[in-house]
């Protein structure tokens, strides 16, 4: 039987697309094996958000070649779209497939015979249709990702993704609802709506649509326990979205905001469309409207022009705002972006040092937020895997608190159970299931 192995780096959208490739391959009778196993063909779905992910992508290609030097290797994803020649030079690579070709890979894999190399990378900025390969079930996951939007029109000065993913494109609302039904019928209790620029959802569709209208229709038409929204830009969260989140029966009390900096001058250089005052006000309104909401943020350190004063402004902003967690990334210079040619580039060592400081604060905030639920009841979706350190059953509450359940049974996987939070182990809550009569 023809064997294919798939490895994926990067965001939820990438992982969703890989799941679609795997599902279609299996439907064709292809044996999909672990990436560490010998295979006839390897697919590496790459990320290029930072220089580190570029390196990791190249390492995966080299690992595949080492596992089976006779196998064909297809490299796809954002790095393949941006730098096809770099990847074509690696041993064993038989095809570089641009972003728009990714959905066609299941029909291509068996045709890669002979010794030639194929580079199929088009102008992604011209693509206006939403990619295919819908997923009917994400094997091994209780939470299912659902890609509803692709591409980005923002062109922030530091970001390569619009050049790798193209313009914003949306899955029509009726197709989103159909996919939600399919995933819930497959047994998923929670669905995570994902996209490259999720707040831009619907702006490209012929019929008027936006994220709020989609959320309303999903809640009205879908029999779903939980719906979670992935990352949003702060200005994409309107008062109407806050009102809907406040009254929703299925939307999780969890939002992840792409802050990027706590200094207004740096935000301007980044081409972000908000100020720190606007973000602080948004967070205050969210927390007042939705008690217990988990708010996380992305922050970049070492952006060109970030001196000590600008970093201290970011530091103070993060220290003074109530957050559930923080994701911190040292700035990575991406060729082709506006910021790559900016003056006052920050030394990598300084950027990493600042990132470490912010990560320390982020860890403190995560512990403070999670420990604030001691003695309270949390609604926990139990995952199919156990905690690596303790071996206990684990899960997440609707507001993204990680919960360990020592007396929990693995048969509880994919069930939502009420748990009383008792104590903490590191940043995780340890709780006990509330047993009700009947």
C-alpha cells in the first residue's frame, strides 16, 4: 500500500488544512503513517512566521530524507510560497507546492514519479476563492478546528503572511453551518473558528455577512455545546459582539487579542489600527460584561525602533492590565516586509532578553488568573489524552483554564463535566468532579 506521512508547523489554519489532506488521502486508500516512519512520500506543511519556523521546516525536510532517502518529498505551506528556491535546494524534495496548490495535493501524490523536480508556486495575491478540503472529523481531538477565513488585507509592516496567504477570503455562512453540523455529528463537543484574519470574515462575500452575523446564525442553527473564537485584532471586537458574547449559551468566555506592543509609537510603525488606550478600554468592557472571561494577548519584542523607553511602556501596559496569559515573540526580520528595511533594528540578544522578561510576567498572570477560581465550579471538556507529568485526566474550562482531575476516568474523554477547583499544580488547576444525584 502507498504510504504517506504528513508533518505540520504553524497555526491552527495550517493544521486544519493538513487534516483535510490526510482525510482525502485516506479516502483514496492511501496509508497515512507517522512522520517518523518509513513512507513512500512525505508532505511538509510549512510556516514562515519567523526565521525559527523556517529553520524548523527545513529540519523536517531533512528528517524525512534521512528516514527514507528514496522517498519523494512535497513541501507546501507559507514558507514554500515565499521561498520556493530555498526549499528546492534541499535533498529529496520533488515538489514545491504553493499555498493555492495545497488543496490539490491528494490528487498529485501518486503522480510524482521519475527524477524531475516540480515547482508549482503561483501569484497567491490573485486568488479569490476559498480553499477546499473540508474536514469531517479531527481524529484524536475533542476540540475541532474549523477554518472559515483565509488571507489578510492588513499588511502590517512586520508580517509576511499576506504575501504567503493572499487576500482575505471567507467560507460562505451556509457552508460554515454545514461544516459545524458535520463536526458535531462526528462527536466534537467544541468547535474553534479559525482564520488568518478572523475579524475580516464575510467582507469579501457577495451577500452581506460578518463575524457577528455568523456567530448569531451558528448559535441559532447548530446543536453545539461550545463555540470558541480564535485570535482577533482588538478593533474587530465591537460592542455588538460583546453583547452577543455576554448573552450566548455556547460561546466560550475566551478571547485572544493580537496586541503586539504596549507602546503607541511602535504600534504606529507596525501599522496597527488602535492605541493602547483603546485596547485597555476594550479589556475593561469585556471583563465588566463577562465575568471570568479569559483574555490572552500576543506581544512582539524587539521591533525596529523599540528602545528602552518603548519597551518599558509595553512592560507597564502588560503589568497593569488583567490578562489570563501572554504569548511573546521576539521580532523576526522577514525579507519583503516593510519593517525589514526600517532603521534602528534591535539586536537579537536584546529582543530575546525582553521576551524572557515578558514571559515571566505572563506566567505570573496565568497563575493568578487560574488560581482565582479556587473553590469555584468550572465546566470542563475532558480531553482524550492525559497530563504528561501526572498521568491524570485533563481538560479545559470554557474560559480556557487547564484543569487536572486526579480521580477522573479516561472514559470521560469528550464529555463536559462540572469540576470544583481545589488547588494548583504549577499553572494548572486541580479539581474534583461534582457528583449529582441521578
